C-alpha cells in the first residue's frame, strides 16, 4: 500500500544549528502535505500546510522563518528547523494524501533533540 | 473553525471487556469526515476507523465500531473484546470535505490514553 516515509527518525543537533527533516510519498503524488508537532503526552498540533510549487501556509503562532518548509516536488516536502534551540526539541510528523484518493498516510515521525 | 473535544484523558478496561471512548466536535459544515487514530508507544499513527458524515450507518471495523450522532455532534468509539495490543493513545479527528480530499487538514482532539488491564 501507499507509504509516507520520514527521515531521519532521530536527530540530535547543537543549539544554533539547522536540521532538515524529509517527508516522502513513496508511491503516490501529493500536492499537499501537512507537518505536525507533538509535545509529550499531547495531541498533534498542525504547524503548516506544504503546497507543491508554492509557499507553505503556516498556522497561527508558528514562526515561518524558523520552520522552513519546501515542497519542491510532488513526492517530497522538507521541514528545516533553523537556529535550533532546546525548546524546539519535539516529535515532528508529516502526513499526505493522494490527490484523488481518500486515505491519509502518516510518516513514521522524527524525534528532534537540540542540545 | 472546527474543534474536537475528548473529555476522557485516561481510560482503562479489563482485557476482553468493552470500552467506549468519547468524542464531540463542533462545526458549521454539513459534510465532513471523522476518524479515530491509534498511537502506540512507537508514535506511528494508525487509522482505526473512519466515518463519512453523509452516511447514516455507523462504521465498523472488526472489534471497533462507532456511534455517530450527527445532530449531537458526537462520535464515540467502542472497542469490544479489548486486547493488550489495544493499549495506546486514541485520537479523534475531523476533516472537512469542502474540497479535494488531499488538501484538507486534520483537526485532532487531545487524546485518550487507554490502558488494558490483564
């Protein structure tokens, strides 16, 4: 079946550096992908909607200059956390749906730890 | 904006028994989707069941069934014959049907942590 893959699953970076997380749809094209953040013992919070070929739409309160989203192709969206701080440490997860489908697929998620 | 409320932060049930998780939502739309997702410790989001608002019949998937009350905006999940593998966080989610399916975001509730007692 269709799969959405995220990479890396785990990443540790130093404060002040940037880190990139990839979200790929492996066997379908997705014009839209979604990026969520999940704090411990909390729900998934939508950060932004990634649109292929255009700018991402960010939710209120999410810093677009800090969380850079690029959706350069119909199968790949990337989330770059710039100038990372320890408070950016979290679980990040993406989702995507085939354009004409009716199923939502989630990536495996990525754990980010900023030290 | 749509909101999803799960009023039970934690629930527990004896193995082989039945448990019902509650979910209410608020929307002004008439056509939408509702979902229950399971998130085990691995954090992978697993679809449990889906309901389309225009369908009156309650969705069922093996031991999982829903009680969809559109007028009351209620969408509860019943798990029958609970198994140890059912232990997880359960999230109720809403998705609009205004446009193409792929373009609509999910709005999640706060989740219910389900514990299965052996």
